[in-house]
C-alpha cells in the first residue's frame, strides 16, 4: 500500500519535458555539417518574456545536429549563431504530440546568415 503514494509522488515530480514538444534537426554550411557548439536559439513571441531571453537554447553536437524541447504546440522563431554572426529568423511550429524536424542550410548573406530549409 505504501507503493501507491510513492508512485504518485514520482509521477508528480517528473520534469515538464514529458509534456513538451520536441524540435530537432541539423545545420549545414557549404554541403557539410557546421560541427559542434553552434548556438540554436528559439524565441516564442506569443509568450510573456520580460527579460528577452530565448525560450529554448541549445548547441549542436559533432554532427551538427540539435535537439530541444518547447512547452506545448506553438509558433516560434529559430535563429542560429555561427562564427560570431547571427542568422535571420525562421518560423518553426512545434507539436506536443509528435517530434518535428527542421534541417537547415546556412547561406552567407550581407548582414548575417540566411536559413534555408532542406
């Protein structure tokens, strides 16, 4: 009988990631992976965010892949910081029931990187 309250507490203490929407993908430049430690930032304009910090932030792995979790199904703006330059924004849509993949090619632009979906 003691197992039931303990199980209930474990379920309540699960992180919010269990109810989050997964967004993942890869970044490429000139036909090759961008490599590790490239910042991927997501800002969701419909959320109240007084300090202007990104709603989600991650970095790429060795293969140029990224993975992050967003709260619920929302429309957000994704940006990438590569070689000290920030990209333009690209709208992404998360889905809390299914993971969503966004693969991008970075294109050198005059004022920053341009993101083209692959």
